[in-house]
C-alpha cells in the first residue's frame, strides 16, 4: 500500500522553536519582519507615508472625563500661611476641596468642587469658595 504524505501540523507555527530549526537560526532582529509593526523592516515606509499619526502613540485616551484630584484644607492652610497676604487667593484647577483640617486665615479658594463641610469651614474662617 502506498504511504500518503502526512498532513502538515500547523499547531506550533509562530512559537519559539517550530519552523526555524534550531534557536540559533532565529536569534537576530532581522527575523521579526511580518509580525505587526515589529522589525520596522519593510513596513516602516508604509507607516511613515500612510499613517504618520500612529508613530509614538500607545493605547488610547479615555472618552470619559477624569475625576478631579482631591486636596484637604490642611494642605490649603499651609499654602495660605506661606503666601503671607492678608487674604490669599489660591487657584486649584481640577481639584475637589475636602474638609480634613481647618483654615487659620481667611482665603479666597477657587476650585472645581467643594464638599459641604469644607464650604462651611471656609466661610467660618472668613474666606470665600468660588467654583471654577
């Protein structure tokens, strides 16, 4: 009976050892063309000509707005003391002011948002809270 040729096993193609022979044969950088943008051999000219916006970009930017950072009244009080003004003005863009701590001097604080108790503490110290 004639022995037919066995069907080629494609299960391990793309793994480290299969298809290249010994590991020594596929050690260099010159063997990585054809997989994604790796190797930059024959695909780099296409990237520079047709898709230059993809150069040096990693991932994507989230579509939702980011949460504001949080800052305590204790830290703001340190900034007010350092400013040495009668009524210091502090601008905190993209910050939410929390009520941990207290103010020793009156200050004008401009921030994205305030907690209820922080608003009360700022007003009791003689300051102003302005939403940006």
